[in-house]
């Protein structure tokens, strides 16, 4: 599960297509774009995550002797092709939007520029890695936004769809804003805080609740959060916790962090009543943590009810993104290099579903910020060779409803190119920040959104427009395809 070599983490048809290209020799260099079409959870944005693992996958991409033996056993592949695979290395270029960046539908998150066999092979793994972590980072960003500055702990490992989903899902959750995770292996691998208290079984293994609390407090005096709902929150759990806190105070023990956790029942009512009891005993600074199948909607509701909760443990509904369990990223051919003049020829995929018609060509993405507010005005997908000048007035338009236009005066906006090189000639050229640095960056990124785009119900759309040159290229290809279909 932690193996570096994930070369066979691919769909069989990637390999059968590779053999087809091998048997029908071509040295075509192509461009594939990875993008998604719809924001997860009905939201107004997504968070890019998984780039570091994608780079690691590319760096370790090689067919071992065992891999070749297995492929031979399938009786599909010929010996000359297997010999080629035994010496295979990725030699292309990859560009990606940095992890933690706010992203929107239809703009390339990842751009692969490589010989067609190489670009085809890496499709499945790139989608697998980027789709999963981007989904969980996005869900975490929503949960943390609902918590409004309170600490959120990710603890969904036991409910994740397998070990890797738990490990890397926790990584993505921290990038999205969680303060830490219960997953110790994630903590070890990525140097992120590991957090946790104790289970109901701890309480139940002692003769009584007070003894269980007292024993736990003696062992962990600096971080003493007691689970108070094993028997009765208000009649037993909170009074016993207060008794232990009073004894600690009498002994001169001042914990760095202490409080209670409620894992069931009416969290709004119980937290308010528990706070009254704690405050009356002089413990108004105690943390009141809540868990119990939380997500952004329930946290938002509890906030609206003035629940006295200031720490949140979120598990199943975060690590599985249960209301939207798939990110939906796709990987589409966008251009093929013309061998005669060394230029990329745009390619387009048509569909009766207009949202599945792709944007052709060798592209990049620019983000347009207001100088006054620092907020995002729009994203603009351009052809790679276009030059934009923020001192010039720009008119952008909706690529579907083209009559919707916005004039942005020169000097009032700033531009940022989102795609950055991460692999060049098959080698890493990008150093990823630490996960905690990515978390800080992601929080700043989300602050470039207006609150209207962050709300959970009917969020305001952030426009992703096409440059005039790209729009014209797409229109020409569509008209050309339409003429061919009529011939």
C-alpha cells in the first residue's frame, strides 16, 4: 500500500492502446488536460490536491521484472512490446495547479505534454490521485468554513474506503483546513498534528466513570479532553469531568488543553447546558468538542442554534465525502504536435451533451484579481502563446452566453498564471511545500473568494471564460466538424 512503484495502477486499455501505438509507430507528442466539469457538493469552487503524490508516481514509473512477467501471463502483449516496457521511462512534461489552490470547472488542473504512449499510460493514475485528494480537500474546506475558525479534527480513518484513502484523505483534509488527524501514519508520513482523546470503551473498562476520568487525567494532564456521553451527559459525564478538573486545580495542575467531548444526543442543547455547568464551576475556558456524524450542514445548523461547541471531530462524512463521493475529473486529448512545423494542432471532442465538448489546444489558465479587494474576478483560459497585459483594458465574456460581457479597466486588476511546471523531461522540477504550509496557503486562497461563492446553497458562480483567440479556435473546429458531418 505504501509501495513507490504504482506502474500497474492503470486500466488495461491504456496498455493495449500503448501496444497499438507501438505496433503502428508514431512519434507524436500530444497534450492531455485533466479537468472537472462540476463543483463537488453543489459548491462554488474546489481545492486542488494530490500534486505531490502525482509527481512521486511519475518519478517511480518503471516496469519491474515481476510486472513484465505478469503482463506476459495475460497473453495479450507481444515480446517486442514487453521489451520496450522493460526499459520504459516517462520523458514528458507535466504542468499542474499548485495544491491548495482554489479551482473551478473546465480549467486544466494538470497538463501532460508527452509522446502519446507515455501520456496515455499515466492517465489512470493521475486521475485516481488527483480526483481523490481534490475531493476530500474540497469537503474539508467546506467543513472548516462552517466551523468559522473553530478547530476541526479529521478522524475518519476507520470509515475510509481502505488504508490509502484514509492516509491520503487525511493529508488532503489537513490541506483543506483541518487542524490535524487521528491517523498516526499520516502524521508520520507528512508531519501533521495527530489528535485524539479516548473511546467509550475506556470508560466502560473501569468500575465507574469518575475513576476512568481520574486515571486518564493523571496520564495526560496537559491534554485532558474527557468523553462525557457514555452514560448520561448532564447527570453523570459533565459532573464527573468537573470533579476531576477541580481536583487538578487543587493540586496546582494547569493543563494546556482540557475540556469535554460529546458524541451523541442533541448537541446544541447538551453543549449549552454543559457550558453553564462548567462556567459555574470556574471552567468557562474548557473546550467543548463535538462529534457524531458531523458535516458542514450540521455544523452550520449547530452554529445557528448558538451551540457552545468550539472544537469539532469530523469523520465519516468528511473522509468519504458521503454526499458527493466522486470528484469527476476527466483526462482529454487537447492537441497533437504537427511534425512538419513543430506546432501543436488543436483537437476537440464533440458530444451531444454540450458540457462534454472540450476546449482545444495548448492552453494555460490566468486568474484575474481585483487590485482593490484582492478577490477573484474571473479565470481566463487562454492559448499558451497569448500575452496578457494587466495595464490594458480587457473584455471577457461567457463562452456559452457570449452576450454576457465584462469590461475590466487596465491598471485595476492583477494576473496570475495558475499552471506551473512540475515535471520537465521526465524529471521533477517542483518542490512541494509541507502539508501545513499548504494548509496555510489554502486558507489564503479561500479568502480570495467572495463569501457569496463560499455559501453552501446556491453559491455565486465564479466565471471561467475563454480568451477570444481560444474561443475562435474552438468555434472554427466546431464548424469544421459540423461541415464534415453533413458531407
